[in-house]
């Protein structure tokens, strides 16, 4: 089975829909929900990035590696402690009692997503990141139902992500599919506005207009035979019952044509109404199923310190 097939189970069809874009939105949604409801679970989505450089100062790691979240930072074998902008000057000042030591390194991330590690990484103590890539940093294999990290090149080192490096738990695929399906249904719901006919079409209007002209306005009937003698009123005044009856039959034919277009218009509206209501119902159902999934698989997932996460 593929992601698309699973999405079709909720949407009935994906014809003409941008499934790739919907899946990307699904990836970002899942990561966002995990971060909001249980940030400790972000470690399940993170992958390792070796910076391979000395002196990490104001490095744009989020943009460079397409990361949405930075889970952990290491300097050599030591995990770094995060500090705020109020502390960054002190941890870089060798004369301060808060100066960062090799045994207790720190890192700082500014508002622009730029990373600084202190003390500066050097030699074997180079920086390592554990980050969560957003959809632009991942490739989605629809056919094989896999979400993989993409490769990157940095500091003279090119990293090709292995095909097995998913960093996206398979159990989360169902939430990914549900949100992707919901995105498609939401777009389809918006498209209904352009699908609803503004009114009866030109053929219906033409049929009614011609019926009226045949009754009392023959002079304005289009065509080579236009003239006052084309109307029912003319033949009635002329006491020509046969011609009056023939003209009335023509009027009935035009009214029948108008009735057919009216019936089609009503059928189209009824079909759109049924489709609209079904789509609304599917969106409500998906929203409920998503909330149940979040409560079951995310809210009660790993909590607290990483040491307590071995149960996952």
C-alpha cells in the first residue's frame, strides 16, 4: 500500500489533488503536534549532524540543515547546556565566574536560529547536533510509505542520508495520512464555491425568451423569418387557428427545453450539496480520529528525562 492509497480511503479520490504537498503539510503537522503535546518525543524524530568544524559561532544551523527543532547539542563527548541571551556574554567571558568550561559546555540559539557553542569546539571536541528536520529536509517515499531525511553538505563533508534513516516513527504514519487527507478535503471544500453554478445557464434563458417572443413579440425573434406574423397574438387576431396552434406547440417545445435545463440545474445543486455534506462529515471524522490518536500515542508517550524513555 502507499500513502496515496491510504489517503484515498478517507477522501474517496485524489485525482487532481496535490498529494505531495498534502504529505509535506502532514509531516510538519505531526512534528508540530509532538512538540506541543510531548516535546520529549522529539528525540524520536531527530538525527545526528556532525558539524566537523572548530569554533561554532553564530552558525545558521536551522537554515543550513532544514531543522524545525534543535533537540541536543554536544561538544565532543559532552552534552551542552542551553543558556539564554542574558547569559551568553558571561559564558564567553573568561573573567566571569559563569565562563563555560570544557567539562560543562553550553550552547546558545539566537532569534535568527544561529547557534553558538562555548567553549569553542576544537580538535576532537567538535560540535554535534541532534535536530528534527521539517518537510523541506525530508524526502517522502509515497510508494513505500517512508519519510526519510535528505542529505546535506557542510564544512567540506557531504552526508548522504541512508535509505534506512527515517527519524520518523512508523506509528506516526497514520497521523500523517489523516492530516494529509484532511488538507485535501479542506481544499476540496473551498473549491465548492467555484463549483456552485451562479444560476441557470444561457440555454435556459434563451428558451424562455424565445417562448415569450413566440407568444407576443414575433418581430424580435432572431433568424430569417422574424416578423410580427410569427407570434400567437398575430394569428389569433388573424383568426387563423391552425397557425396559432402550431405556434403554441413551438412555445411548448421551448418551455420543455427550459424545464430540462431547470431539472439539470436542480440535480447539479443536489449533487454538490451531497458532496459538500459528505466532505464536511469526513473532515469532522478525521479531526476526531486525529485527537484520539494524539491522546493515545503522543500525550501518553515518553515523559521527563531521556533516561526514562527506554520504554519507548
